[in-house]
C-alpha cells in the first residue's frame, strides 16, 4: 500500500474501548434473545417457538444435543428482559458512544480516510479441553459495535488457511471503503481459489 502511494499511520483503537465492560456483551445477549424469538415464532418447521423452549429441549435431549459443550450463552440470554429494558438501552448507548468516539477520534486526529487491520486470525481448532482456541479478534469488532461500515478482502494465507484484511471508517463512508478495498485487491492479488483439501498438512 505504501508503494502505491498510501500513507500508513499506526493507531490504537481497541485500547479506547477498555471502559466498555460488559455493555457490548449485554447488547449481544439481549439482541440474540430478541432475534431468535422472532425467528422461531415464524419458522414453520421449527418445533420450538422461542428460546425458552429451545433451552428446555436441549436439556431434555442433553446427551444428543450437547454431549460436550452446554448452552451457557442461551441461558444467560434467556435470563434477561426484552429490548425495553433499561439495562439494554444503557448498554447500547455506552457501546455506540465508546466505539464511535474511538473510530472518529482516530480518523480525525490522524487525518485518515480509513482504518485497517487483520479481519481475523486463521481458522482454529476446537477441542474438549480448551474449547475454541481463539487466535485473536479481528479489527472489525469496533466498527461492528459502532454500526459503521467495514469491508473485508483476502490478505493471504497462514499455513494454507485464508486470512483477510479489514477496512473500516466512519458513518456513510462506504464509497471510500469500496474504493480502497478494490485498489488493495488489484495491487495485492491475494485471493486464492479454495482447494477443498480432505487433509491438512502445515506449510502446504
């Protein structure tokens, strides 16, 4: 990107989110419950019609439905109220304010068009001891919390596993992001055709 004329400035957006606390996760749980209940209530083939019934079904069929991992997030979401809850509204307000301020300040103070970073690490394994072996959260999380536009394009591969680069900016910056992402694609040519391997060998 530098060779193509871009000016690269290192910024730290995530540290500005340190005061978020449980607010972001609260939003996830409240909206997960609300959205799932809406979906199940109108899905013709669904035998359970809300999250409460789904949790009960899983408990009744625990050996088949969840032999290794349980349903802690489902139960934590069900324990909450609806989207009129004061806790939900305050969590949304805090999440939007902190994330939008973090992004907008970084853009303004550094005179940037966009912020970029790894979209996520390569796909990880899940095992019965450690669960998900997360290898780093993506740059998109702050933009997602802010409700701001972001776009991901291929950045290459790590041990044969694809990784992407994410570009995000302030509200209504879609034209700028599409332009930047397209230019990066044309310069990098990092997309590779999936091989659909039946086995995986590091370095392949």
